C-alpha cells in the first residue's frame, strides 16, 4: 500500500499528515510526466544556460563551457528542487481536550496556520471530480492522467476529502485518485471527531 497520509491517535489528540491536499483544479498537465524532478531540471537548466549566456560565454569555450554549465546547473537544481519545489505538507492536529483543530501548511514564505473549534465542524465530506471529456479542452477543470501500456493516457477521477464548517465553508485536507484512501481517512476522522 502506498503512503498517501499518516494518521496517529494519542489519547485525545489526532495527528494527520499528507502532501496530497491540493486538487489542481486549474491544471491540465499530466502529473505523471511533469513532476517536481523534471520541473526542477527544466528550471535549473534554463537558469544555468541564461547565466552562462549573459555572463560567461566570452570567458569559457569548448569543454570549459560544459564544465561551467554543469557547475551552474548543480546549485540551481538543488535550490529549485529542495526549496522552491519541495513537498508541501499539510499537518492537522485535532485535540478533543482543547476542542480545536489546528491545520498547518508549508509555503515558500513560511507556514500557514489555521485554527478551528471542533464545534464549528459540521461534517466531513467526500467529493469526486470526474474527468472531463477529452474533446472539451476549452473547459478543462481537473485532468489527472496515468499512462497505460498501449494507451496514451486515461483520464481518472479525483477524490477529495473536505472539512465542512457550520458557516458553509470547506477546507480541503486530502486528494487522491483512489476512492478507498479518501473513504478510509474520512472514517477514521469521523470516529475521532464523533461525527459518525
């Protein structure tokens, strides 16, 4: 089984962590191809080539040019991959004793923290974003594709787990292409929060 989230309960405290908490509603890129590593390589390569072209092309030629490009590429790649494109984690701690849920997410500029009272939670809701018809490219909302042998790509639905608050707002805490993962997480959170 793949690790989509971790959930641990210690007395009256539940800790839930995941990196899959964004739906990418506006993205039509194939996430199996355009992943963080490829994006970091493309960005770092572009940055290294640009710096070389603007500052170093007069200084280095031939083999020295390739060595200079490599020397520029490595630090650019490390910065882009491990700082700019690092995995962003959602960390949710529900505490029955204090009656709060604290949701912390990583951002480039630091951490974002949201605190909600357990009594303000109306319920947990699972939601499915169905894949759109491939011919309707103008109105793409959510496409998640997996390459299969012999088939270019198969659109898959995206399953989401939201916390619904009494004021009608939603907080997205988990997304996955496998419904059972979302249903299992909902069941465990429902039981802990007494929403069953």
